[in-house]
C-alpha cells in the first residue's frame, strides 16, 4: 500500500510539473510572457529583420582584404549572440549584413561596423605600429603601477615584427608618452620609462571588467583593413510570408498529434508514458529556446523536429526491449529494468554521435547552419533526459499503482496463453 501511495504521489507531481511547464511555454511568466513561445526570436525567413550594406572606404580593395573584413564582421555578429545573422560580400567593395529580429538598427550598425584600428602614436603623430602587429590581447586584473590598487587592463602581446618596432619606438621616446588610440580616440598615454623589448605591454585606463574584455575582443578579432561606410539600411520582411508561417505551425501541431496517437496505439500504457514525457520535452524545449535567446529559423525548426524524432526513437527501442523481456517470462518491473538497461548503450551512442556532429556544425558553420546545430544540441540534451529518466519513472509508477498486465503495454496473447 505504501508503494502504491508513493507511486500515485509521484504521478501527481509529474502531472503538476507537466502542467506548469506547459503553461509557462504557452503563456509565459509575467507581463512580458518570458520563457514562452511568444518571446522566441524569429529569423529573417520567419519574421524579417534589418539588412545593412557597407562599402569599403578604400580604393582598389583586394579580394583578401574583403574576405578578412567579412570574417571579422561575421565573428562580431556571432559574439553578439546573433547566431542567424549573416555577412557576405556584395559586388567588388561592399558587404551585405542581414540580422533577424533586431530592434535597434543603429546599435547594430555601431557594433558590427567598428573598424577597431589600434594605433601606437608618438607625440608628433607618427604611427609606430598598428593592430596588425598585435598577436594577442586579453583582459587581466592587477596593479598597473607600484602603489595602485588592482584594476582591469588589457594586456597586449606583439608579433616578432611588432616587438622590434615597439622596442625601437620606446627606445627613441624615453620620458615621452606613446599614445594608444582605438579608431582615432586616445584611450591611453603611458610615459615611456625605458626601452621595452619583451614584446608585451598593457593598455590602462578607466576600464570596467566588461569594457576591458570588449576592447580585448575587438583587438583579437583583428583590425579592419579599411573603414566602412553605411550605404543602405533596410527593413526586410519575412521571406516565407505570414501564410506560410501559419501553415508550418499547423503542420507541426498535426505532426506531433499523429506521433502521440501512434505511440498510444502501438504501445498502449508505454506509449501513454512516452507521450507524457514527450509533452514535458516539448515544453522544456520551448522554454530553453526562449531563455537562451535562440533566433529560430526554418533550419532551427528542423533541428527541433529531428530531436523530437530521436526522443521518440529512443522510447521505441526501449519499449521493444521491454516486450522481449515480458515474452521471456520476466515480471513487469524486471522487464522495465532490463529493457532500459539493454537499450541504453544504443541510445547513448546514437545521441552522442549526433551531438558531436551538431557541435562541429556549430563551431565550423555560420548563420543558419549554427542555428540548426544549436537547436539540435538543445533538443538532444532534453530528449535524453525525458526519454531515459522521465519515461522510466512514469512506467515504474504506472506499474506501482497496479497497471501491470503485459497486454496493457503492447504485448499480445496467443490462444495458448503465450505472449507475443
């Protein structure tokens, strides 16, 4: 009786959890409906965004310089969390940037169009070296002088060519300042006390930890080979259109409903447990995408659907193993235990290999490829949890409350009484 009461209590708790998660995913929390599908950012193909065209402020731009500029802008887009944004060369000297779901276009222009041109200048204005000779830049915290308190600063490491140029500059300017300028703004003016031959120096100033890291990141990305001029800025509509989006939503609902129905008809109480776990999975997936500010596009939706299929596939493998154990004469509890134990290695192997592939796509890909990989990785983690742990707990509780006949779990009886 105690075991039955415990099983009932766990089922009630899981029902409440599913209801709370479902409510959160649909209606959200608070007036801003946070963590719900309402707060999921949609990509250009679903909701539109901003398109910006930059032009190189330089004559006779080389292919290599254009490629470097595109790569720098793409890295800045990725660093800002715009995983679905794309930068591409347009014509001979222009770069087109498309950013989905942005609210402040001017901020986007400012962030991605920074030239980040670092220069070291003498009092006379002579440029002794530039960011091209900087090998590494990182934020550090420590004393910048003997009696000062610890504060954030940016530590620079020069290349071999930069080390030589900086040593020469400090040798010729002892007792004088060397100005460190970013985009023609003086950010530091340290006095040279001696020749610096180590190939390292620090940029000091009124930095916060965040601003020091921001500056180090800009420098690490490399100096833009030229200044950029904004030629166009347009709002662009959803490529698929409203009707196509609504049709896609309807198709998704119908598809999920058919999966639920199939699992219920094919595996009965096992399918009921799988549907329950799958409902929790879908709610968690929506909440995770909203909380992580993932920009959702059609490839991203494909990643979600693929992970749904993997979650269902995991349950099918488990249930077939359970049925084999039941046919072998084992009790219901033993069949559940053995079914999960036998299916677990195959499920883990399949999910890990898919996760590794998604990880490679995320780090090696750009734009919509990263979006697909991101949603797929999120889905794999959540589906593993629901398929293995939630479904198992639900089955144990269902058996614990007395629903323990093999035919209720999809195992049919032959006329002679044998199970099939």
